[in-house]
């Protein structure tokens, strides 16, 4: 890997340092007689203007999504739920991102068994539906 030159290592920090006042500057907006909106770092002479502030003033950031304890388990349970349902399940044979056909009943049954095995493999316990049948038997 090529290392940056000494000149590049000096110029980049200086450029960032020079940009700091721009980030911290106040920006003014106003409309002229023709209705055109102008933006400037200096207040306009004899114009009605509004100072604009940039940054995170009163804006809350969205909460981070909940961490998944085991992504493989989550995927396996999602697949199992999908295959246990009555909806159509498409198959992308040519890997273009679009379903080319639907699963046959035999394919669905085979994939359902695989999904059940994956849930047992990746998840600490069986799914709720499987737990009820396991306790009874």
C-alpha cells in the first residue's frame, strides 16, 4: 500500500484547520426585492434577515436498533415462520433477485424440515410451537 507523501500529510491537517471557522460561522438568509433568497456569513445592510444556525439543536437521533443475540437463530426462525405459513414462497433460480417460480409442496416440506433443524441448531430452545409439541410428547 502506498503511503501518503509528506506534503499530503501537512496539507490535509492545515485544510481541516482552515475549514473550522466556516463550520462555526453563523449564516444569514434574506430575500431581495426580486424574491431571491441569499445566504451569507455577514448580515446584509438594510435588509430584513434571519440568522441561521446549523448543527444538532434539539434534534434527537434515532435509537440504535436492538442488538440481535443470535442472527442465525433469528434468520432460522424467520424462515420457519414463512414456511409454516400459507403464503406463496418464491424461488430465485438464476440469482437475479427476482422470484422465478414458486416452491412446490414437496420442496416446501423439505425446506420446512431444514428450517426446523436450523432452529434447533442455532437457537437455544425450540420455537413456541415446537415447545408445545415437545412437552406433550
